[in-house]
C-alpha cells in the first residue's frame, strides 16, 4: 500500500472517498503555506509599483523645477516673471523678520527708466489784483516729462504742449529732488508735444526709444509720471495695451468743437492729472509712448491715452531743428457745413440739396494762397486732390499728413450752387 493509501480508503457502496483526520490536517497546512506565499508576492509587487510611481513623481517635479525658469522667460509680456529672490532674516526689538528682495521684469524696467522721468512746473506771472498790484510769479500747473538725450551738456526733455503752454518760467524737478530752470526749445499744439532743455549736470539716466509699431494688444506696459502734482513724484502703474491707432478728437481752442483728431495708444494703466508728458514704457523699459490724456466718468474706470513714440520722434526732431513744426496752409478760416442752419445753406450758400457735407470758407486771409487762387468767402470745399472732404478734420488731416509747403493742392468747391475747381500753391502760414 502506498503512502497515500495509508490515509484514504474508498467506500465501495457509496463511491465516496474517506479522508482520515491526519490527511485533512496536512492539506490544510499546505493550503495555508500557498496563501502566505501568494500574499507575500502580492505585497512585494505593490511595493514595487509604489516605489516606481514615487520615483516618477520625484523625477517629474525635478524636471519642472529645472525647466521653470526657461519657461517663465518665454512667457508673453502679459505675465510677470520673477527673476530673482533673495531672502535673509533680521531681528529688531525682539521681533524676527524675513527680509525678501524680489526682482521681476517690471521692477527691472522701472529701475531702468524711472530716473529719466521728471516733474515740470509751469510758472506764470499772476494777473493784476483788484488793487492793480502784481502778485508775482505763481505755479499754475505741473506735469511730467522724459529725458531722452544729453548733448552739449544739455539734457533734452519731451513733454506735452499743454504742460508748458503759457509759461513765463519752467522748472524741472529731478529724481534726486534737485531743481533746474528749463528753457523751451519748441512746442506744437496740433500733436500736443513740446521739447525743453536743462543743464545736464545732475541728470543720470536717459530713456531709450522703443518701437511703438511692434506693440501688441494685450502687451504689458508701464506708466511712470507724477499724478496730482509732485507730491506723488515717480508714481508707477501697470496695464496692457488696450488698442492701437485710436483716433481721439481734440478741441484746441476750448470752444466745444473738435478741431483735430490725434492717433493714440489706448491703455488701461491709471493716468491722472499731472501724468501728462510722462513715460509709457514696455516690459524691457523702452519708451514707447508719451502719456497724454485720460477719459473718466461715473461709468468709465479710466481710459489712458499716449502718443506713440514713432509719431513723436519726427515732431521732436523738427522742434529741435526749428522750434516749430512747419505745415502747409491755405490761408482760410473754416466751418463745417453741418454746423450751418439749413436756411443759410439754401439761401446764402445755395448748395444743391444732395450736398450735405463739406467745409465752408468763412474768411480768406489777404495775400494767402487761397486768395491768390481766387477763393472767396462762403465757398464750400467738398473735395481735395480727388478725396471727399466731409468736415474740417478731414481737411486738416489731408493737408497736414499728405502735403508739404510748396506742394500744389487741387480743390473742388461749390460757389452759389455751381461746382468749380481751384489750384493752390501751399505756403507756410499761421492760419489754414
């Protein structure tokens, strides 16, 4: 009888196998050893998987940490990247403090150009009082300016025309608090730009011109100036380029009627009174605009406008050269046809009913190009060089943007209901 048969015998009648207690015990022991072995094997596998996963996480984190600086440097200008963080600890009066110096693209740009932004004070002789006594020079306003060049021991500063308009004396305040008397080089009312100079002995920083043409909508820009006067000297605000080539109407003589439209950059950087003439710079600290104007109301948080630097540069150059911007003129005074009541359009001007837009000549200057060409009062200009003219802004933009002194100008004019043509030889004059 074999070993197995020692513990088992078969019931012939029932076809069932009888198992002895000892055999049953041995089977149970064998099954228990198998279960323990399988359990141990599964535990080992789980540990391996866990270790592998943990290693992957650690390696991934290390790669992200190593690559983050290069990724951050490639972020668009809308993101502010941290370039350097230095930290230390100090204890003062028993209180422990962390001293953390954070350097970002924004802080570097501001540090690069902020000292080139100056304050400008407009000083005028006060009018006589009731007793006919002179009260002496008084500050009538303040604004900002940007140092853009040093030449022959003089620092050149660009600002807005309205900042220096009417000044008997100009005073420039530098970043270190020192003050310098300034002289006006030239000013242009149409572009609202002016250039002044000061002694360069205390000037340490000069702004670098950027390229406003390559600015992108959404790009980060920084406005630096002196809002609300010199009390908040060197204030910095950040925003984005909200729009390019915006046209903003300008009322030059404060009569409530727009005389001109100027092309500007629109930003959402906060610009307040006193910021005019300050710097608009890109993320690397290059000058891309001269701050000009703010629109604000109860329903508008604030729209900031700046003169694009590419528009300003030729004006600055001309002001340096001749103190003014010479533009071609016709020698006439103007009124939009839409401002003339319909009665006078029909009975005085006698224009055809289908003519609804144009420019009315209200005065012809004696000896001007217009008089020499035969133009008269109440002529209605409707076309210049084949281009339709709807209002005085259209006329000025064509004249100033497309023509130069000495050029020939072709006009189509309604005179007492008849369409006539005139040819003008443009000159440099103080009137249109």
